[in-house]
């Protein structure tokens, strides 16, 4: 099945369409914010503090010191998307490498890899990120690596199970009889067959990464505190929740919609690529 | 069963040991050490060396690890490098907030997930079933910390019914006010985690509903409810127990965030402060405690699997 055909199948479902549309809008917004935002998200302007939505061109209003909330959300989307995509890539590399070693390595290597995965899964991702942030300082890179490794070991578990199942199939045996080496079998047979499962897993990792990133920036462990992030906005506005409840609503809504979009996209991808589910329709 | 249990416990002990090495090593990557923080910027090298000797930082890494592990095995997590207070004593105090928070959140999650998950499966592809599924999808996407803030907005700011944050200074001396300050954190944790659990309950029950053995039971004349009670739930329980184990682990982490939202004096708040202070010994103890708790939970999950599923007991 070609990528284009999968995309068409996904877009035909309401859940998949929602995921694609929201994430598309978010990406456009994040890219546009590199060149232009309605207002300077960092500019303090006491003259236009505490504005309600839709006053003086501030679509979502302003906060205590006149920060335009919509501009801050747009810039915050950059960090959210970068963390989601990059940590999913790290998770894919970590998960595939560990999974391949665990499934294909010699017996004792495989056993130790499985044991290591079981132990690493016990390290909660948020905790790992906090500790790494303490060690190397808070930065986007630390957050990405921590989330990527944290969820990568979970991906490794799935990858190992899938690879083990495919490894035993007749066509892999036939390829081996035909003289194919391990590298060729991995490239031609194993990877294409586990790809659908892996892609679904990665879309779920992206959803979780968005949640963890929001929690981290809320706790103050994200990138530089001065650059706007959705979790950081929640943290800042919490003190004024009684006076301006709406300011707490926007960033939370943005996080929730993005997580929902990644999750629904994952569901739609699974339905589109799993032949068992396609046939029952 | 005994042999299996012995082997499983041995594996648990080894995992715990490896985890302790990992936690220890992870925190030794820290550039610079706490001695510089204590001594201040204008410290002489002699003063730094004296502080390092006092804290035991001048010893080799294996020696430091050995004495830390020996202490942990005796329940002694060392002393804070900043103020010399006992870490175990503080952990004990903070756990009196965090443990009820996590357990209450888990209980609420189960109370939400089981009935509604079963209902969503039994009423699959009807208005009720689809409705519950949609609500749970939203529940999964909502960040716990945001749900906490929205709850504060509604129940503290608007209705003034429950405290927005804080915990009684004298702890559980007045159980009524302690419980009142935990209600919103419980709901925030329980609903978001319950939504995740609900989806697994639903898909487990759905799987059982389409199974051959349930069709056989129906063919023998049992109603769907009777068949589910007699044969279905026990089978559906297996994946649910696994997920519940994972969930307890995420609940512990969720508690870190929720404690910050509601400024509860628990292990999570303690951890955030100590990471900020780079108080190595304390962070080490806290992280190890959390990882150990997760490993204990996964041990309990495996034992529960054995008890629920007789097939696992027969084939070794």
C-alpha cells in the first residue's frame, strides 16, 4: 500500500480527518510564527494588559503584562511540534535498535536486552526528563532525548514482539533458504512488515510526548523560560485564575486538541493499515 | 507456583539492583558537585576539599555506591547534602500525602473505568457506547494539570466549595480537612487515568464478547449477562490487570505534577525542589523510591496474572 493511498484512507475517516486538519493548521501556524505573529509575543505592554478576547486585535486577549495570548500560543506550538516529532524519531531509533537486538541477537544477548527493557520501562519518562534536566540543564535537546529514550523502551517491547513473530514466518525462512543475509532480511522483510505497527506506536508516542512536554514546561524544565510554551503559559496564568479564567483555558485547550489529534490519527492509521480491520468494514 | 514465585522474586531483586546502579550512575553525570553550592562563590580550594571529605565525595564511586546501597537496604536514604536532615524522615512525612493521593486516584480510576468500560463494550455501536468512547478519548487527551486547574476554577473559584490548594499544616490530625484538600487532586488524577483504563476495559470486554467460548455459553442458554459474569470477566481481567499496573506507575508520576498544581507537600513537590537545588543524595533516594515502587507493582501484576489465569500455572 502506497503512502498516498494510506493517507487517503485516513483522511476519509472523520477521526483521521480531524487529526490531519488540526495538526496541519498547527504546523502552518508554527511555521508562520517564525516570520510573523500578530503581536510580538515577548513584548510587555502595560497599556494593553488584561484585554478580553477580540479587543484591539488581540484575538485571545492579553495577560497581566500585555502579552498577546494568540501570538504566545503560535510560538508555543513550535516547541510542542518539534518535541513531538523529534522525540518520536529518537524513540523509533532506540526502539528499533533495542528491539532488533532483543529479537535477533544470540540467546544471552536477547535475554539481557529483554531484562534491560523491563528495568528501563520502570523509569518514568517525566522523572527521567527532570533528572536529565538537572544534570545537563534545561534545554529542548534534553527534553527530546529524555522523552525519546523514555518512550523508546516501550516501543522496543512492541518492536521485539513484532520482529519475533515475523522472523518465524515461512517467507522469511524462504528468503534465508534463498541465501539472503541477515541485513537483507531485516531491510526487505522485517522492517516493511513491522512498519505499520511501528508508525501507529509512534503517533501515540507523539501524543504522550505533547503531554509530557506540557508537564515539563509547567514545572519549569522546558527550553529557556523566556520563550513561550504551552505548559509555561499554564504555569504563569495559574496565579490569576480567579481574575482571568480564560487565560488558563487557551493553552490547556491547545494541548488537549493536539493530543487528541495525534491519538485519533493513530487510530485512523491503524484502521487504514490493518487488513483484519479493513475487511470487517 | 512456589518455584515460579521464587524465580520471579529473584528476578525482581536483580532488577532492583540494576535499577539502583542506573539511578546512582545517572546522577553522577552531574558536572560540578554540591560542595561548590554549599561553599559559595568565594570558597578556597581547602574549604571545598573539606566539604567534599565531610560529605564523602572524595571517595571512589564504587565506595560511595556501596555505602549508599547499604544504607538503603536498612531503610536509611542518607542525609541531605544541603542541610544535613535525614532523607528517610522527610520521605516518610511526604509519603503520608503522596500515598493516599496515588491510591485514592487509582481507586477512583477503577471505579470510573470498570462500569463505564463494560457498558461501552456491551452497548458497542449504540448511542451510549459511542458516547462513552468519545468522552474517554477526550479524557485521555486532557492534561492532568489542566483538568486540575479547571476543577479549581469551578469548585474553588466559582463555587467556593473546596480548597484550591494546600494541605493542613498538621497533616492528618484533622482528617476532615485533609480529605477536603485531596478531593480535587483525586478527581484530576482519577478521571484522566480512568479514561485510559476505560479504553482497555472496553476493548478487553469487546474481545471476550466475540470469543467462541462466550458464543458456546450463549448457545447453552445463558443470557449475555450470565455468560459474561460466569466466563467473560475473568478472561477480560487479564489485560486490564496489566494495564492497571502500568497505570499505577503513571499515577505516581502524575502525582508529581498534581502536587505542584495543588501545592501539596508530597514526594513530587519534594523532588521538584531537590532537583532545583541539585541535592544529589535526596534526588537519588526519591528517584530510586519511585522506580522501586514501579518494580514492586509489576511484580504484583505478574502474581495477580497467575492467580487469575490457571493456564499460566499449569504450563511452566
